[in-house]
C-alpha cells in the first residue's frame, strides 16, 4: 500500500501534470495505440490519428479520473466506483490493457518530468496506477 512519502510524491507529480493534463493524457493514448495496437479495438468509433479532437477529449477524461484518484488517494474505490462499473459492465476492457496504459503513462511522465521521476517516485506512481487499475477492474466477473 501507499506510504506517506509515496502519497507526497504522487501529489507532487500531479501538481505538475494538472496544468497540462489534456496534452499528457493525449500523449499517453498516442503511445498506447502505437505501441500496443490491439488496444485500438476498443475505439472503433474514434478518429485515432495523433492529436485528433476525440483523442484529446478522451486523454483529458482519463487524466481527469487520475486527478480524482489523486485527490481521494485514501478512498480511490469510492471516488472511481462509477467508472469501475462502466469499465466492467459496459466497456468490458480486458484488464491486461490497463498494464499497457499504465506503462505508457509512466513513459510520458518520465519524458516530461525527468528530474522528478527518480526511482522512488517511479515506484510510487507505479503503485498508485496499480491501485487505480485494481479499482477499475474489481467489478469484473
Ligand atoms: Zn477507460 C471511457 C478512465 C483504462 C477504454 N475511461 C473512460 C472514461 C474515463 C476513463 C474517465 C470516460 C467515462 C465517461 O465518459 O463517463 N480508463 C480510464 C482510466 C483508466 C482507463 C483512469 C486507467 C487508468 N479505458 C482504459 C483502458 C481501455 C479503456 C485500458 C482500453 C484499452 N475507456 C475505454 C473506452 C471508453 C472509456 C472504450 C469509452 C470511450 C467513449 O467515449 O466511447
């Protein structure tokens, strides 16, 4: 689970993401679709060309949910419970894809905040994304 210092570094990195959440969310998705093209099958209704309006809107939503999780770090389960239902019952995203998304988000953060992504911060953010994933995939059956 997250230590006090994990939570502090997660909040610190989030304060740097927040002003450019849409751009970083969009870059995360661009990396996801390029590196793990099978993830595109969930978005047949989207224009997935880099920088498309739909990609930006979705990047912004995904980062927004990450922000909600950061702000409710001791209660991510209830903060994201609606989203958890959506992913389990409606979207039925294979949980393996969350690992791919988390990886692409970490790469994006490392590229934009190289000085902040120490080994410790990296580990903290990785644990945090695993927690978000656990919440978003817990209702699957
Ligand atoms: Zn998801 C949707 C978040 C993962 C797929 N998402 C969504 C949304 C959000 C999210 C916020 C919106 C909702 C509403 O609108 O209400 N996700 C998220 C997060 C994560 C995720 C946070 C992690 C971390 N997803 C995911 C994955 C996938 C997905 C991995 C696959 C690949 N999502 C999805 C889809 C959708 C969503 C398909 C729908 C879209 C539209 O719009 O249509």
